[in-house]
């Protein structure tokens, strides 16, 4: 049987089956289905990545025309990332959802939505027909919505879910405009029509068409200023869903942008600058807001925006490289972007799962209430630490490799660039460095406050490490994080085919990394191995010497103050105080003060601060407020009196009947006025 | 290979020279040049006191901090001879490896649960973030000037010829000296001799370290100075032969140590909340270098 058909059959079978299973088996069945489908799609994807494109044609209906399903190297790369994240995330979810077994009806819906989420993500990667693509896209939005609102008894969760739903439909509107435009001009819904139309109407039309898709996909990806749904949706969802959303759902936006670049082939230089500009803003804005967040998951959500920015910088450089015909810049940029897509999926899912463990143990996500967890949950702490170092782009982990590629691309570009572009390149380098530095500030804060020091709040329940099986997927992902960091060459080999898609755009046969740029990676391997070895040697020497000396335990030196309490510790807010003083002008800090302390004798005081997104206020809140106040003027129409409503009905019916009757007369009248 | 030996040797006397300069400037006789090394050796022999609050992070952090700086040292070249590790873009590796050490020194300070050390950690994280852009822009402009992206090739091709290049090298030296001061938490940013924990940065972060670990941290500080000194030396000795380059290396390192001693003797520490502005100035200076390079390459107009 054909793989694509069996993929769909397994999906339908699972959806029918799951409602009839016992609570305990629902999750396992859903996971089993995902494993089967992962294997099915994985086989094709691995083939495609080694150069054998997979094509399949559904006969479709008279509306859609032929439906092509096509897996090329780019789809394959994203499908493999998807598969890995879903395999690990689903496994983690099995254990994470155990505590919710009391709500069977939600579980059924959740599990079905989970499978649908996976299938629609795969569908978006492979479908080549715009109508079917839109269906898959809508399915994706809806299933993600259902998985987000799992804890729907909380108002905040529902609000976040609906916010997401509305914004994904705005994204769909832009998609539809783009597809309808092309279908109207060419009469075909196939993706090839995009290429035909764009090549026939090169120039501004192609750019506007691309921008139409770009806006739509960047809403999904969370590029600033289309990011506002993201910091709400991530904290609302269960942890494994947040991990998956941040790992792959927003990456599907990146996939869309890359796919449209391949299909539309707009003026690459212009598009490159646009993408680069937006990405730099996203990167900086994301991390700047991440630093001041108190909610752990929100912090990670803003970091997703930042990392999408880094990926976008890679894509931007790649486009500019294509535009100027410099293939080394192009391949470095795209390689950095594609590798960072994988890398971010890896470390961000570990971070979300680790935070999920923390939430399960403490039932809070407020960073200020945590502390000293490394003693209770050493494994979670170590896994979090490794991913935190990786996300800051610090060697010897994977984040460094992709950022290194992007830096190298930028410096290559700098060498070739004219005055204007060299300034753009330097600004990009500056912002990438700033992003790295700010990420370090943010993650030293997160790790330091959550896991180190003393507990800031005592919990009634016992805090303990989660089971080993629940930690197993985290270990698996961490192994990959380390191995990409140490053996980048191995993983870059997988990128050759997807890169060829881009670099062959200009019909110049070019094998990326031929010669110089690829050999870069070999010394890095040696450097990383040497570094790890060095750490071990120093540690062993230290251990040998320290064990000879006497060491004692004492309380922390409090500068002669002998009765410190955990409350005297530095808090997350105070850790970033000097930062938020400097960058305070870029964002709004809504602070609410209750009792101020007056007088000589201290009374009880209270201070509360809430970080708030300034862009969200300008782009979402203010327009909505003015729209509402405008619409409020028509409230007198809806006055609750039955007579008025009957009147509206009659006016409506009369006008419906009369307008056709008097059509000719009205036309004559208009003509008469015109002649005047 | 040569560079490592030279840097280690320079590390031996660098901090001693600073301290000696400061004591002479203030009219004291002062300790011998090798006193800092003797201190470290004594610390290595001593037992340690650990805080009850700390965890494994506190134990491994000094090791990783030290290892990261040694790793950065391996990348630095010496004139014509490469560092042990050398590849295109190795200066990115250099900066990021140092960042790993910083990451660990920050979280190890937070591991103690002390409010003072948290304060130091917060400041260190912020200031090091501001210092890095200057380094990257500086290296970027040098890469643009020479057309290479590895330390050794950049320095080898850096010929001093025109007046602009003299100006650029002067500015680059200034930027590197200042980055060295910030990275090592020295005077304009931080005062290692201050006696109030509230105004310290680096010193307050290592309040709870003792024994071998403290020795490692101090050694790392000495090496860091020597590494940045070596980078500055490399700006000048590009194509010199070894018999001239080595004496020049030690002369420049010595001069740098003396000038740091003099700066520390005659300058007051900046107010803590003005530090950020000061460090941004560094980035601007490095941008000035960048525009100078554009001017040299004729990219204006």
C-alpha cells in the first residue's frame, strides 16, 4: 500500500478509535499512532534528504484539480525535525498528562487534536495545492487551539487560546489573498502556478505577492510585530505542547517563508533586506522582553521570538547572497538558518520540558517563588543548564555552531559589501552579539534564580525529581545537542541537499561548502573535544589536590551579618534591575503600587510590577480600543426593544424587495445627476 | 605554540607589575613582582571553606572558568606562528569560549545565595554584554581591512603604512586595553581594592571562594590580562622576525601593565550607573575604527 495513503488511513483509524478507549490507553494509543506515522513519513523524508524526491498525486476533485504531494529536501528536513520533536514530546507528554487523568472527556479531545496537529504539520510541509494547503493550515490552527486550551477552566487559558485563534485566522486571510490572486490570474491551484505567475510578472508584483505570504507566515513564526499571540499561548498550554509549539509549530512559519522563496523567487536583495531588518528587530526585541518576565514559560516564549529572529537573520543573509550571486554567503546564511531551526527545536523543547518538571514539582511558574531546586531536582537542573548554555550560543553545544555559521556569513558579506550593505552587515553583527549577551543575562538569571541559592518560598508539598522515564526524552535531546556541538560536520552533511535547492536558484551549479567554508567545521570539532578534555583534566587535578586539603562547611559569608533569611537573596527583578533601568525606554513596565511606606516606623508595604509589551499596546490594544469606541456609537441601534428589531426586519425586507424594482429608476436618477 | 609559552610567562609578572607600579606611584615600596604568583601557590596548598548553600555548580565553576580562558589562550597567535587552534572565524570562538567561563562565574556567584554576590553577578552579566560588541566590531573591521577571518591571518596582513592605519591601530589598542580592563574588572569600571562589598563587581562575586578554587580564579585573571596584552602585541608585530618580536612582546606587555597601574593610581572609579554609558562609548570607538577602514578601502563615495 502506498505510504501516503497508509499515513492518512492510520490517522482516520486513530481518530475513530480513541474515543472508545479507556482513559489510561488514550494517550498511549495516540502516541503509538504518532510513532507509526513518524516511521512512515521518516522513511520518505530520509530518502528525500539523500536526493530522491518523493511525488504522489491525488486525483482530487473538480474544485481543487490534481493534488500533488511532494517531499523534497526542504520538506524532508522540516519533517525530520517535526518527527523528532513529536517523538520526544509525545513521550514526555505521556507522563506529564498523567496528573490530568481525572478529566477523560478533555483527554479524548486533547489526544485527537494532538494527532491532528502532527498530521497537519506534516501536511503543510508536503502539500502542493493551495486549496488543500489552506485546509491543512486551518486544521493546524484549530488542533493547536484545542491543545492549547486543555486547562480550559482557567480564564487566562481561554483568552490566550482565542487570541491565538484570531491571529492565526488573520494569517489565513493573508494566505488566501495570495493564493486567490494567483489562482485568479492563472486559473490553477497548483503551487507551480505561483512560480509561473511570478516569473511572468517579475518585479514588484512578485515582491508584493511574496510579502503577502511573508506576513501570513511570520504571524505563525512570531516575528515582531506579529508576535503578540506567542507569549500568551505558550504559558497557557501544557508543557509538552509548549515545547512542541515552540519547537516546530512556529518553525512551520519559517518553512513557509523558505518554501515561498523557492516558489516565487522574488527580487532576492530587496526581500533579503526586509527579512534581515525584521529579524534583527525580532531578535533584539524578543530577548529584551524575555529578560524582564517573571513567568518562566513567558520568558521562554519571548526567547522563541528571539531565536526566530536569529533564524531570520540567516535567511536574510542567504537571500542577499543569492541576490548578489555570491553562493558562499547564500549557503552560509541558509545553512545557519536551517541548522538553527533544528537547534532551537532541540534546546527549546528541553527547556520547556524542564520547566514542566519544575511546574509539576512546585505548581508554580513564578520565578520569584522558586530557588535552590538543584538540590531537589539535580537531573532537571543539569538538563536545563546545558540547554541554557546552548541557547546562548556558547560552545561546546549546538547553538554555537549555527550562530557561528551566521557570523561567518555576515563577515563574508562584509568583505564583499558596498558602503550601505557593509553598514547593514555591521549593525547585524552588533545586534547578534547583543542578542547573545542579553540571552546570557537572561539565562544566568533564570538558572540562578530557579535552581540555585535557597528556596525563596516554602511549599506545603514535598518537592521531588520526576521519574526517570519522564526524563528520558530530555536526555535523548540533550545527547543530540551535545553531538551537534561537537560533530557539526556530520550534521551539516544532511543540509547539503536542502541547500542545493536554494543555491541552484540562479541556475549556477554550486555545491555549498566546497572547499574553504566546510573545512571550518573540522577544527571546531577538535577545539570542542580539546576543550572538554581540558575541563576534565583541570577537574581531576583539582580533585586530587582538594582531597588532600581539609575543607569545611560554613554558612554563606554575609559580610558579617549573621542572620540572613532566604528573602535576603537577590531576586530575579533585582538581578535585572540595572538592565531594566537602561532599557526601560524600550518597553513599558506597568507597576502597581499599593501601600507605600511612610513615616518613621515601618508599616506593611506592597509593590507589584507587571512587565508589559509596548508593541502589543500600539499594535493590538490601541486599535481595538478605538474600534470599540467607534462601534460603541452604534449601540443605540441595539437597544433591546422588540419593536425596533421588528422595524429593522421590515426595513430590510422592504429594501430587498424594492431595490430591484426601482433599480432602473435609481440608475436614471444617477445618470441625471451625472449629466448635471 | 610559542604564543602559549609567552602568554604564560607574561601572566607571571603582569599583575605583579601593575601592583608594583601602583605602590611606587603612591610612594610605597610595595611587594615583589612575583608576589601574586606566590599568593596563588599558597592558596593551592590551603584547605577550602564551602558554603552550606552551594551545590555542584560552585565546585565546577572555577574549573570551567579556568579552562575556558586557557582555551581562549590556545587561539591567540603570535606574529607569524599560529595558535594551536586556528581556523576561519576563530575570534568568534575566542569570544564565545570566554563567555562560557563568564556564564559559570556568574551562576557560581548566584549559587551562594548571598545578596552581595548576586549583585556582583548581575553587574558582571550586564557589563560583559556591553563590552562584547566592541570586540566583534573591532575584529570585523580588521577582517574587512585584511580580507581574512582568522586571528593569525588578520594580524599577519595588518601592515602599518598610512597615517590612517596608525590612527586605527591607536584606536584599536585603546579599545583592546579598555576591553581588557572591563573583562578583568579593573579600574574605571570596578575597583579591585575597594573595601565596600556594595561597590564591587568581580571581587564580590568570589567572596565565598577559597583555597584551590580561589587560586584558580586568580590565575585565570592573570592569564586573561596576558591574553589581551598578547592581542595588542599582535597588532604591531605582524611581520616581524621572532628575534625582534619576542623582546617587543615583553616590552609591550610591560608597558601595558605599567599603564594600567598608572591609570589605576590616578583615576577614580566611575559611578556604577554611568558604567553602561562608558562601555557603549567603546562600541562607538570601534565603529569609528570600522568607518576608518571603510575610508581606507575607498568604500565611501
